[in-house]
């Protein structure tokens, strides 16, 4: 049984979507999309993946020359590729740098992360597409990136490593001997996002799309009460409208009777 590690040794979208790698249900659409996808690494990429560095969060103003100037401090560069949009030619904010020596890439990996280039703090990691088994890129719902606002965070990478599961000293990193993590020891994320399938059925019955973003169970429990209160307020408004209509009708009837009585008195 392997010891638990904060960095994933093999990639699985469901585990990457969990804060400690113990989730058993996808909690957002991107995880489900990644689980259903079949990705083959780009065969057109050349170079040694074990000597290639991934550099991200670059400024739009950062050029190949600037990257070469900065990263050549750590050793001799074999290849450098700044990824650009094929139509506009603008930088996509990430690049791949291949070194000639293993010592150079290790030094750049250690020292260049969070370095500031053109007023932007960069992120540096090893290339994972051709190295990490089962890799699914971010555009298909995988990766190790994501923003907190979107609720689609991914864990198990250098930037956001797994947290150690609570009360699981013998945790193997992926599963126990029976193939699944012990259900008695639920992770914080799984407690927060349990009953995914039940929520899906509930949303379908209500005629709404499934709410995939990170939402606590207590908020879901409030929804039926909110719907009930809306129905009650709607019924109260309908009753008020009916009462107003009846009062108006009675007033018109009384007024008409008074008019007829005055006419008789004149005669």
C-alpha cells in the first residue's frame, strides 16, 4: 500500500475535483465531462517531456525573448515555445521550456515559481501532459487549475495539493483495498456536496437546470421552504385582488341602488 502524497501520481478527474482526493461523485459539470472524455496527448509536440518545464500566468506583454532571458539563468535552453492564438497571434499566457540538463530544470522548478515577470507572478511546474498517466487538460474539465469564483477548483498539483484526509492514517492516496475510500470517513468536500444524484432529480422535477456550483446542503434544504413561501405570497396576492374586486362590485351596486332611489323620490 502506497503512502499518501499531496501531489497526484496518476490523474483522475474525480479525485482532482476533491480537496483530499476522496470524492466518489462528481460535484460539477466539468468533472463529469472530463470523466467521459478520452484525451490523447498531442503527438506533434517534440522534445523530452522529462526536461520540459510548464510556465503559466504570463502577462500578455511577455515575449519569447523575455522568457529566454529569464530562464536561461538556470541552464542552457534547448527549446522554448510561447503558446499563441493561431488566429490573433496573441499570447495565451503560458509557455513550455525544454532544458538540456536535468539539473537545470530542477533548479528552474525550485527557484522560478512565483517569480514576477512584467508585473505578473508566474507559475512553474513540470510538463504533465506527456508524463502524468490519465491526464485530462483543463479545457476538457481536468487539469489542476480553476478559480474559486467558478467553484471548479482542482487539487493534487503543485499549486493546490491534496489535503490529508481526516482520521485516515493508512490512506493510500486513491483508495483502500476494497477499491473505495472508507465511507465512514467523509471528506469535508463530500459532506458539503453529498446526494448529488438526489439534487439532480429534485432540480429536474422543479423544471430547473442542475445547480452544479459549490453549494452547501443546508442551502438546498432551504429551497422547498422558499418555494412554499413564494406560493403562499402568490395566493395572498390573489386573495387580496379578489377581495378588492368584490368590494368594488358591492360599492357599485350600492351606488346604483341609491341612484334609483333618488329618481323615484323626484317623481
